[in-house]
C-alpha cells in the first residue's frame, strides 16, 4: 500500500493540451475515482501514473518515492484495463500467474523445455500456483482456472483481470473503466465486488470512469475532470450537494440538475420563471444569476404564488416508484424536470398546470460564468437516498 502524489502534470499531443497542470494527493488505502466525459484526460493521467506514457511536465510520487522515468514494472502498480487484456491461448491460471512468472523466474527458468531443468524452478512454480489458487478462490473463480478466456463470461473475464493484478500485491491498483463492457445488471454486481475487494485489501485504488454511478458508489473521494483540468476533488456526497462549479453540478445527477436563469429583485428575493423565491444572497438588485435545483428537491403545492414554480406538464416518465415530470415554465426555453413520488402524486396528465414548491436551502446559486455563489444558508450534504438515486 502507498500514497500517491501527482504534482503539476501537463501533457500535450501536438497543439492539443490534454492535461493542464493537474495536481492531486491520494492517501494510503484510499479509493479515488477520476470521473469525467470521454476525452477529458482521465485515462491519460492514469497511464502516466502507470508509466505507460510520459508527461511533458510535473512529477509522480508513489509512497514517498519519485517514479518519474521508472519503467512500469518498477513502479509497483497493477493496472486493470477496459479490454481486460487476457491472452486468449492461455488458461485462467496461466493468465493470472504471468506477472509472478515474469517477476520470480529468470529468463532461463521461463524457457519452455530447458527451464524445467533449472535449479529452483519447481519450487518457485509451486509457490506461484499456490498464490494463483488462493487469489482465484477469493474471487470465486477457483473452478475456472483450467478454462481459457473465450470460455468465460464478461464478468468472469473481469475477475480474472482483477486477479492477475491482485497476485502481484501492488502498492497501487489502477483501473481504467473495467466495467464498461458489461451489461447494466452485471455492472451493479461487479461494483459491489470491487467495493468489497477494496475493503478487504485496504489498498490504494485509482479508478477511471465516465459513469457517475460507479464513482458515487465506489469512492472515498471523486475527482471530477473536464478538458484536462480538475474541477473538484471531494467525497461523493459533497460533489453532489456542494459543487464548486456549474459544470460539476450538471455532470452529476440523473436526471440532470435544472438550471434556471434568474435576476435578483432585492436582498433576499430572486425572480425566476414567473415567480419570486425567497433566497438569501449577497448581490445587488438587477444582478443576473443561475439557479440550480435538483429534480428531487420539488414538492407538490396546491396553488401558485411566491416560492412556487408553476408550469404546464409536457411529458411524464413513469419510473415505478417515481415520476419524472417535464414542465414548461414561463420565460424558460427548456423544460424543468421534477422527480415526484408516484404514490403521493395525484393523477398527472400532459397539459395540466402543476405547482411545485421548493425549499430555498435546496437551491444552488451560480454566477453566469459558472462559478458557485455561496450563501449563509447552504444545502449541506446530500442525503444518502439521493446518492442511491444516482446509482439506480
């Protein structure tokens, strides 16, 4: 196990800047996820950490040791790739044991025929086999050791790839979108398996994904990336409830957060979508703001008025226990989405006028350039239920 320090990493491909002065500290035993859309630089940063690519500027330290210039095998990290990278002609046991054979056996001992006659080879090979068997059993794939990758399901191949990393007992596990090739049901199952693996090993994990459900359910902290920059690094509940930037707020959450343009009427009042909300904000009258409101922050109101948003129902999505209701609001060119309890909501039909109340402390404020505008009364931390809603 080891901590990781990423300091001022920059990477360019020709005129394109892929990583822009990225700095990040990862604690020993922490599960940190690099989260962002495709092309944001998260996989490039992971490959630089692994030693598979070289940065243009900045430094990497693993466990108090600078690893810049060291080859991948000398960095004491193990990487699980999106494609699993298993050798199709080798058995599960051979795939898992390959890193140990490369590390523990000399070139002569690995030679197909002559190697078996070299002193000490049998003892070393027996130790490798025992380690592979123990690791496979812990992952529930002990019965698959004699099979080849083509005979395995996607989830089984993923566990073999994880097992190949585990047998090395690395200081840091690096995972590059390892679940993206699995179907939705299996992803949920494997998320639980990876979380349990981290708990059992107490090792440092750096995990790359574009899937916010994976990031929110697996991580101790989430590092949100966009266009080669780190926007925010914080625990999942803070990323959800207390984003530093509009881009973070819009990337996290399903359905997406509602962004409504408003104008400060006077101290403590903001005009938005034909209504006036009582929100304490330190801004002068006439200042334009953007209000961010999560879909689950709304509740049905009996009638319109101050503190209530009213609009015409455009679309209803039935999600079992919940309804996603799309409303057209005055002076807003995109629909607002409210997440309502199907059991508590009356029968709602398209074209109906709906009134939605909202607590002012559930509203996030942003300047028009996307910076978070803090208030004396903030939303605090996201409830666990909200985090689970994202994961669902």
